[in-house]
C-alpha cells in the first residue's frame, strides 16, 4: 500500500524564479496571518481587561469568564468543573508530590522486574 502512494508522487519542477516567487507569496500570506492573529489577541486582551458593570458589581472579562464557567459547572458540565478544579488544584503537581510508602515501591519494582 505504501509503495502505491509513493508511486503516485510527482516531482515538482519549478524554475528558480518560480520557486522564489512562490516563496515570496507564502511569506506575504504568512505575515498577513500573523498580523491578523496578533490583532485578535490584542482585542481579546482588551476585552478581558475591560471593566463591565453587572448586577451592581464591576467585573472584568476574566471575572465574567470565571463566572460563566462556574455557572456551567454547577449545571453539571464536567469539562467546566474539570477546568476549574485543574486551575485551582493543579492535579499534576499533587500527583508529583504524593508520598508513597517503601512497601508500595518494592511491590511495583517486583511486579515490573518479575521478582
């Protein structure tokens, strides 16, 4: 099967000028894409940092997102709950620092090494 895929490939035959022209076009499009992404990031940062009044309280975008996530978690959205828990507790850190008795370590080594 793999050979059939390779047999279908044809070499690209471009002159130096054509390759350069295509490279320039790609560079221009890449720059446009990076500028567009940067503008979106800046707009989102501005929205997150902008204060908004809601129910008599002044909240910024971060507060509003946290509140929305909290409301979803309360309604049973497991992904929202997991995101909140992982933000607060950082479970990877907890697992990395968990204490394990020497007996457990010996049992695991014996099982892995076949002792």
